[in-house]
């Protein structure tokens, strides 16, 4: 129920209730007043009748008492007046007049009890108030009843009954009450009109405030509530106008700033400014949380997995690809496809992986949107004709480092355009973190790589050994460890210089890498000493590979200015966990076997045997 209706209903109900209360109270008051007045009137008449009868008896004119009672009938409103003798009077003076012998139950009760009786009754459709009062013998006063009556003082000599008509008095009461009610109704109507006039500005302002707040909830903060009074209500209207204008200006400023951060157009005039601002700020907060999370991730794959979760959960995109540009090359690799890590290329021609320039986003560094420009990229090769794509380059160090590709149905175009600005914020936040992780990986790789040969160094083995052993134990497989050392390498440095020695080491590194599998590890262990770890390889297979390396090194020719060098190599082999259940002990056994090869004449392959570990101090 509206406030106006409530106030009107309340006013009418209160007015009617007050009128009813006043009418009832007035009627009851007049009735009570009338009855009280009539009682006094009847008592007075009865007193007059009693005195008259006593005087008539004293003056021997009691026979005129009937005339006296008849004259009383002329009193206005008097319906009847009669006297009834008590038995004591009848015994002393006879029964008297016939009317004095009439007695009803009320007369008898009054003469018996000696107490007056009053009753309001209806006679001939008219209200009559009857009063029956006892006439008591007394010696006090100006008449001594005991002079004539042989009775004791206090004896009831008779009953005087007076009946008075109430119609005229009630009619007067009704007229008076009606006049009062009319006056009160008029007064209440005036009060109601004045109250309505007083409350109307409050109701109207409240209605305007309600409409204004409803519009504000919908994002419309343009308020112009009219000030109708100069009191607090009027000030409320002014203050609310000022407040909504302040909120509108503040939200508009925030929305423009956020839209600029999102690289998005500001809110339209009819757009819900509040909701759009809330959504934009929420998007920025989510992106900030995303950045905080990926900054704490350890590796790039973890970052891309988190980005994959954002695409699927936050933006409801299930088909996408993340490509990474291989630094210093024209190749790309797939890091994530439809949420699956290291999956094969699915939505584009695989040619882009070996020829990155085929990817338009990689080549131009611009967002490629086939929703707006169908067929813009020839490399896009979906398995359904209703698919479209958006490829977003992720800029790192001023160049395209990664490319995010979204693949959606054509009917999702509007939704994609809506969330693209927010996704771009995520990518902008992720780009420097990914770049930092890449630089850290590069730095870490440089610390774990021998700068001259490009092979892993001893520090790499120290960090990777635990992982290598754990993997080997899970597979219940074995490792073959080859320790290799060039024969008489010091003579090369002493004779031809260190540059020549470096050329020999580089050539040796290439020879070893060409002789082993990609899963095997070739490590420069120190100086001219190298270590090869062959996974899932037994001693015999490792011995064959070692023999091939030995032969290739023996036939290797290193061209120097003015000379050609040929060197030989000694190789020791140990097996883990066959020779030792401790990895580093197995490495030591391979080293022991290698020294045995040198002692046996160099340029040979020797497998570790337990008897070689007789004189540990020797090594």
C-alpha cells in the first residue's frame, strides 16, 4: 500500500472512529444526565406530594387530595402521579380512595423495603421514567407525622409513584447531540483537510524519492526532485539531488578510467552506469588476482595452465590454442590446446609451427579477428565451417612472444566481443610475468650449460640427478654411465694453444651428440672430461655406443691453421643400480673404469668391475 493511501485511510478511519466515539459518549452522557435529572425531578414532585398530603390531613382537607394529584398532571412531562396507602394507614383511616388501593409489585416492595425504586420503561412506544418513593413517618421537620398516625417513627405510610415522559427530553438530547456531532464532523473535516495539506508535500517527496531510487538502481542517477517546502523534507530533496549528482559524476569518472584501462569505449548514455562500472572494476580485480597468482608460479607451463583455467571458467571458452615463438628462430610450439598441455596443433595448419610467419598474428603483432573479417587468416583450418577465431599476440620485450587463439561458434560473436577487453587485461598482466619467467629460464639454462660446447654442465647434473634417479626407479629401469676423457689433451693446449683446444672440445661435443639418442644426456663434467648418461640402457648396449664414440673420435680430424689434429679418447662404463644403488657412487665407478682404460693403454672402452675398487685412494 502506498504512503498516500495509507495516510488517507488512516485519516478517514481515525475521523470516523472519533465521530463514533463522540456520538456514543455524548448519547450515554445525555442519557445518564437525563435519567439523573428525572430522578431529581421525581424526588422533588414526590416530596411536594408528601408535604401536600400531610398538610391536607392536618387541615382536615384530605378529601381534596385527588384534585391535587389531578392538578399535577398539568406539569409538563408528568404522565401519572398516584399514592398507595400502606396497611397501617388503611387500618387507622380506612382504605381511602380507590386509586390509593391500587398496588403493584413495585409499590409493595418499596413499602416493604423503605427504599425508592426507579425504572426506565416503554409505554405506548414512548419512553417513561417511573419513580416509586416511600412516604416514611417522622417526627422531625415542619410536620410531625406521629400526631396523626399511630405508628412508630420510620414506618412506611405509603408509596408515591411518579411517571415522567422521557420523549421530549430525549428529543432535546438527540438534537443537541446531532448539533455537536455536526460541529465535530465539520471540525474533523477541517482538520483532515489541514492534515492532508500538511502531509501532501511529504507524500509527494517520498514518492519522488522512491522513483529516483528505483531509477538509480537501474543505473540512472539523473535526479531532479522538486523542493516543495522549506523544512526538513525540502532539504532532503535538495540533499538527495546533490548526492545522486555526486555519485553519477564519480561513477562516470571511474567508468571512463576503467574503460581506458580496458581499452574499451566508455558506457553509453542509456547503459546501466552502476552495473557496467561494477563489472569493469570486478574484471580488473580478477585480473590483478590472476597476476598475483602467476607471479608466484614457478614455471611458464604453470602460468599457461592457469591461463587455460581462466579461459574455461571465467570466459567459458573451451576451444583455444596457446603458441609460443621459439626465440631466435622462425618456429613456434604448441603449449596448450583446448586445455591440454603440449597437444598437437588442432585449429591451424601445422605449417605455422615450422614457418611462424604463416601465422598472421605472429607476423603483424596485431589481433586477428575473423568474426569481423571472415577468412582473414589462411592458416586457420577448423574442422567445422561455422567456427571463427580470434588470435591475440602476447607482446614480450617488444616482439610477439606468444599467440593466444580463441575458437568459437559464429553465434557466440557478441559474447566474445563483450569479454575481449577483459581478456586483454589478463594477457597484458601475464605478458611481463611470462617474459620474466622466460628470462629466468634462459638465465638458469645458461648457468646449467657449458658456454663453449653448448652441452649441459656439471651443475645441471647436480640439480637434475634426483629427478633422473626417481624417474628411473619408477620405471624400474637402469642407467648406463659413460665417463670420457681425451687422451693427452694437455699437449694440445701446450703445443697449439687454448684456441686449438677449444676447437677440439667443440668437435668432440658434436661427435658425442651425434652418437647418442635425444633422451640421453651429454655433460661436460670438467676440462676435457665428459659424462654421458644413457637412460633405459644396459651395459652391453652402452658398451657398443661407447665403442662407436671411441672409433668416431679416433677418426675425427680437427682442422687448425697449418695443422690437422687427431685425438683418441678413453671411456669408462658403470651401470646404475647394477654396480651401485647410489647414483653418485655409480658415477665414481665409471670414473674408476675410465682411469683403468688409461692405465691399460688409452683409446679404449672399459666396463667397471668390482675388483677395480681395491685401492680407492689411488683415484
